[in-house]
DNA sequence: ACCAGGCTTCTTTTT
DNA sequence: GAAGCCTGGT
C-alpha cells in the first residue's frame, strides 16, 4: 500500500473521507481497513460495510478473509437495500411490520400506482403513472413525506400528487409490501420515532464503512448518520467525478460536504492510478476537466504511456458492430488478449442488439449484462407470483397476476369481488378464496376454490420438501409448459428452461436460518442486480451499459455510440447539471480501460424510427495528442441499399435525406489544427464545444489555455 | 372472457 | 420500429 492508502486504513478513531480516483485502489484500501479493524480487536459483527452491489459485497468479504487468513464471521456487509432488509426483518415486530413482507419491483409499483390513480379518477392523459412514480420515488429518496411533498411542489398538481403518494403508500401497506425506496425510508422513519431502538443499533456497530459514497441519496445519508451516532467512527470512500446516479436520487452534496458534516474528519486523497496507461489517464483527465462542478483532484500514474486512444468513425450502427468485432478479433491476435479481456460499453441497453448479432454470427462467445434481468422475465414473474402469494397472502399484485395466469375463466368482475371481500372483512386473499361461496355463485365459486386448491397443495409441498418442491408443484398444477407453448410458441422451450433454472436456484438456495426460507429467497431475488451474477472469469466478451461498468476494469475497452443525441443523450441538455453527469459517465467508461481504449460513433443511426448520428461533442474533448482517428478508406456514410431499406412512403423519403447528419459539422476548426487570434496570437485547438448555437474552442496559446468563440479566430498554417 | 387490430409510448441509466 | 395498451366486437 502507498502512504495515502495506509493513512486511510490506519485512521480509525474518527471520521475518514477517502477521495479515491478511478483505479486508485479504493476497494483495496477498504478491504484492508476492515481487516485492520479486525486485527485491532474490533469484532467482525460490529463492523458494517456498505457496498454498491451484492457482487462487490461478496468479493469484499472474501478478500477480507483471505487477507486475515481466518474465517470472519458475522461481518455486516451488503448494499444499503440488503442491509435494510435485514434490519427490517429484525425489527419487524417492534416496528409493526410483518416479517414476510414483499418487495415490489417497478412493475408492481406501476400497477399499484395505476390502481391509486384510478381510485382518484385521474386518467393517465392527465398524469403519466410513470411520471407520478418517479416523483414519489424521488420524494422517498429525499426522505420527503406526502405532506412535505405537497408543500415543496406547490404547483397546480401538488395536492393531487401528494394524494396519490399517500394512497399509494396505503396500498403498499395493505399488501404488506415495500418498494425499493421504502426499504431505505422506513428504517429512517422508525429510528426517528424510536430513539431507544436506534440506540441499540448505534451501540451495535463500532465502525461503518460506505463505498461509492458519491452515489448515496439523502435517505441513505440520514440512515448512515443515524447509525453512526455521536461516535463518528465512519469511513466513506468515493469519487465525485464518478457520480452517475443523480437520476435515482444520488446526492453529490453528501460527499462535497462531508468535511463540514463530520467534525475533525480526516481527508485522504488517493490519486495514484494503478490501472490505466498514461495516455488513457491523460485522456480521462482532460475529458473530466471540462466539468466545472468538482473537487480538485489530479490522477497520475507510473504506468507507461501505451497506445493512443483509437477513435473509430463508422457508417451505421451495423457498420460499427462489424468494425468493432473485427478490430477485437485482430487485437486478440496482436496483443494476445482473450475474450474476457474485452468490454463493449454503451449508453443505452438497446445498443447491444447490433453487437449481439455480429458476435453470434461470427461465433464469438459473449455475455450481456443488464437489460432484462432474470427475475424480471415474464415466465419467472408468473411463477413467482404464486410463491409471493404463499409467502404473503396480502400481496394484491401477486394475487391478480397468479389468478389470471394462466387464464382460468375468472374475469375482472370476479377479481374485483374478491378484493372487495378482502377489504370488507380484513382478511387475506387466500382466506377470501376459501370462502368463495359467500360472495360468488355456482361455477365461479368452484373456479376460485380450484385456484385456492392449487395454492394449498403447493404450500403443503413446500412445508414438507422445500420451496423448490412447492414451485414444481405449481408449475405442474397449472400446466405452465402447455401455457407457454400456447402463448409463446416461438420460444416456449427457452422460457421453460428459465423456469427450470428458477427451480434449481431455489434448490441451491441456502437459507441463512433466521428467516422463513421462501420470503428470504424472494427478497434476495428482488434485490439481485445483473452484475451480481456476472462472472468475469468466464472467457466471453462482456457487453454492458456504462452504468453497470462502474467499479470494473478490462484490458481493452470499447465505448460505442459516442454520438450526437445518444451520448450525451439529447435530453441531458434540458436540465442543469445533466450534461456534466453524462460527461462523468464517459469518464467512468474511459477509466475502465487498462491498456487499450476505443471510442466509436456512427455517422447515421436508426433510432426510434428516425435517424441521428455523427461525432458526439465528447469526441472533441479527447486531446489530439492522446488519440488517433481511424476513418474507413471508403467513407462509409450510408450506403445506397441501407438508405433504401427503411423507406416506405414518399413523405419519409423527403424527410430522410435531410436527416443524414454531417458528421463533422461541429466546427470548421478540427482538434489539433492551428488558429490565430488578433490578441492572443497563434494557438492550437484542443477542444471545441457548442452552446446556444455558438461554437467555442479551447485553444492552447503560448500564454495559456483560453476558451474562445470560434468566430473570433481564423485558420492559421502550421 | 377473449381476441384482433389500432394506437400510444418508448429508450437513458438501476437498487 | 416494436412492444404494450386499449377498445370494440364476438
């Protein structure tokens, strides 16, 4: 360890802020610190370590163990959400929650909010449910109650939104469900109301460590502060330049004001990078230097310069995929890289498609991380609905899904009647099904009882032979295989394989003991992210979003689709600060690369039925002396056949020709060219950007760097 | 209760 | 452009 790392590790008597640049060994420092604490006599179960993903948690636990060379029992390590689930389970009784609560994912949330809106008679023309959900989620991340939200918004819809928020919460409560944000918010709320219980937890932890602190939201911040109490034995590690989750409530001010928040905080900067070549690091530093809102920090490395960043101009999305796969294959030969050494990173999940096609056609094994998560697949959610209902018979969303999948001739009216019966009698959905005779007649009652029979049989199976047996029972009873073949003949087999995989996962699931197996399994599965199950050791090319790539590193990285409109996304220009966040995301991507970095863009890309493309403004922020532009011999633009294909109507034809972007229209002054200015003299263009229709150039004059409107300078010869 | 076909929404990123 | 949602017909 270097001096700075050592300082961060050994400061254990007060708050520590570790400002850790990309690749500066922060995970290493954190792991060492935990080990150090244990070696100094701190009991492992009195240490709480918060990581950003479950995978990181697992890795850290393993590394601490290897480091100490003894088993470390009882360490509290996990994501904020995971830790909160544990806390809620333990305090369920005293806080008035049921232990077998359900965790609602986005789909479940959406159907709940739609129900709430329907009750208020608001149609979705007036208020988009997704937007309402966003507002509520945001509020919960900022620890804002419906009442506070109403005051805060004070627009025409303030009352309406607050009402929906309130009702939405009631519906969750009735269903015995928490959404992701509740997992964080409820503990903070309850701790605030029960100082005695909070005291117990404060005394429980001697030291708290938080990784990726720049991406914590206000509610997480409050929780952390509460648990620290007055002792302030806390270590936070983060990098303001890598804050990329503001859209999900991450509050960068948490890290910016740590020093004023915690008295006598010791700040340690880790600025030596052990990951990337000098050139890549220089490119990264220059790019992020375009941001104004940041703490001062300058990364350096002892690693040699290495190869220039390759900037690849491509014709179309397809062309981009082809070229990149070719250059990837080429690099395997030339540098001796294997498949697992490569990552293809993109801004949006939809971009994976073209690469998938090409990789598959050329027979190169790959893995896509993200996009549709395993547990979000329809077939998995269908089966899980039954299990959720068993674990928590108040879960309305699960009830509706289970009873309608597969179709069993029970319609909306009947479902509404069951719900009403549940409400009126304060009973569970399962109880209501068993008493079907009291509100439904004849054939309908028989059908309802049939459904409840399936659940009962599964519950008995589960009690006897485990959750996987219960699951199997359900799949058989509803003849899910037949259902898949009928509904999805094109990929029924694949889907059924997923169901089998689910059963296997249940079979392998080891119940940590204190919890009921089924609800513990369901909770874990809900909090699982896609990187969690990504195995970097398998020899495959990895494809993922830039967001998912945070914290990872690869010998060779391709950042693709660095185009106008796509990265930065055009909507980043709408809101203050969003552009800088996109730039940080680019910075995160660049700093994933150890040896080779490639950045590519297409001159024209079909998106959303229309066309966009051309080099992103970010391309010009990569200094000329760190990169090499690779333009295809035959300028690709768009070939004739490609132009024809999407055209159906004459109208579109006319529009289309105008849509072809000029890939180098940002400025007549290219990076690296020389210009002269009447006052500052001759200088080299190092970057250009545009805002408000004007093009600004960053120019290196003899006297220093200046940012100047392009109309004030003229071309100069070298 | 279910289906077909038209219409709108969508792609930002995720625990 | 595709997927999902809604509507009106059966």
